[in-house]
C-alpha cells in the first residue's frame, strides 16, 4: 500500500500501512497497544483492566468527561461487520434494560445506550480486514462533549491488523508497551504482596480491589512529553475484573459489543451456533447466527 496519510489530519482511523508516520514518531502521542495505536488525551489518564488470567483485557483513556476505550477486530474482506454488529448490539442493550437509540455520526451509525447513572456510546468503523470500535462511557451531562472527544480520538487512531489469519470478529491482541507493562507488573506485585499478608484473602481473580501503579523511577532514553503517552503510561492505574459500577441499579449491567477469541458467549451472553471461518480470504459477512455480546460493566473510576 502507498503511504498517503499523516497523523494530525483527523482522517482516521488509519491503517498503519497507509501512514507516512512511523510507529517511533508516534511514541509520545499514541499508546502502542499492538493491534491499535490509541492517541492520548491532554489531561487524561491511562487505566488497564486485567483479565482472570492476569493478562491485559482493555486499556482506557480516562478524561474529565468520561472514559474511552478502543478495540480492533478481525473482519472479512467484504467489510460491513459494523453494520451487522449495530443490530445485535442495539437488541442486546434493549433486552438488558437500557434505553437505546441509533444516531448518525461522522462514520455512520452510532449506538447510544442510556442507563441509570450514565451514557455509553459505541462507534464503529470498518477498515481493511479489520473493524475498530470505540466505546465512550460517562455521565449524562457530559454526553455531547464526550461524544465529540471520542470521535476526535478515533479519527487519530491507527490499526495494525498484521497478517495472522484471525477469524472474523476475533478481538485483535493487545500488547502493552514496555513502560505500561512495567506499571502492570508493579501493580500485580504490590497486590500479591498485600494479599500474602492477609490469611483470609482471596486470589486476584476474585478480588474486587484495584492496585495503583506508581510512576516509574527510570527515565526513558528518548525525550518524553510531560503529558504525552509515555508519561501517562508510567503513571497508569491497574485494576482487576471487579471495578466499581456507576450505581446499584440492575440496568447498569448492560451489553458491550465484544467477542471472545473462540466466538463463545461471555458473561452469560448467547454463543454462536457455528464456527467462524479462519480463512479470511474466503470469509463473507454473513448474518450472525447469534449474539456475541458480553456484559458492559459501567465503571466509575475513583482515585
């Protein structure tokens, strides 16, 4: 592919193969998460959610108006995956008690779910054998501002699809950059040390507590922006599977557009009836055989 796009033009989400910029040039402006390079926000903070097996499940930008998360998914060459996901997502959100609407945004349809305590906006864009999805969650009063910020972040996001033959709908792997990985490791060591002093404590997979990572004492070799991606990564917050929810209302447990790696249901959502075709060159965006939506836990980050 020819390199025709440049970061800063708000023309994304970009395929990394189409960028003039190298990943090294984006070190201070973007979090390089392997499959996704996500731009940081002025005044924002980084949080990492860990899965039950102690691997990074999601990375979020926490801003004064809400939280933004981005994931990339494998998609068929024929495209159209987001259009299919929109229908499933809206249905699942409604069935879980959210007030759901479809709005026209910069890239087309956006799913907006309103629940007690907040609003969740889902924005998706189809690319070259990938689909990228942004989820922006925040209080009702910040909905418009958070939506604008989420679109701005998505417009500067970069997707690194790679050549691996992932089945359509598979989440592309998250790989933490070294500075952020060190904060995660430090947080896990701290949490393990705390639990070792408590005879009745539960393992990390069941613990609702969060471990805050302290800033790294080592200075990166290259010049670091004081509010850039490297600096934000070095003061990240790490939390386990059970973060705080926005409120105690049962409707706050709603559905998120996400598929686990083998296409099975997550957190009680229905599973696919059939298996995904691993050969993407022949895969088509056939109608879904079932919901592949997992629970969206509405979180409030208290520091």
